[in-house]
């Protein structure tokens, strides 16, 4: 119900670039993630609360994928059952 959908997955020079559609319950529509090994290089959201999504991306850069999942999984926004951070955790679990 709250799952994200993988729409793009490319790897070049050891950097994996993935793009996910978020579920309709959140403000953001797309999350683009760059990882190298098990480390996040960057996270970018399309739409959503611009300052908050920029902050999430900035905080996640350089972190281990598993650490980000642990911190963000289950965060709820206004009783929706998910949130932009939770959607990122769901996307990272698919990597």
C-alpha cells in the first residue's frame, strides 16, 4: 500500500543511481538516490517540502544505507501511515 516503485536503476563507475516513485500519500513524487557500495552519496526528492527534503538528503549523504533505514523507517506524517523519510527507507530496502 505504501510501497515505492523502482523506475530507474543504473550503475556506472561503481556508483548506482536509482529512481523511485513514491506512494500517493506523501507530498514528494520521486526520490533519486546515488549509492556507492553500502554508502549513500546523495538523495534528491521531486516535490515535497523543499527545505525538509533537502535536509533529509544532506543528512543522509555519507551514511550507511542500513543506518538510514533504521533511523527513518516508520516515520509517519500527519497520520498518513508513511512520510517522505519513510518512503526513502522503503526505497533503500529495495537496493
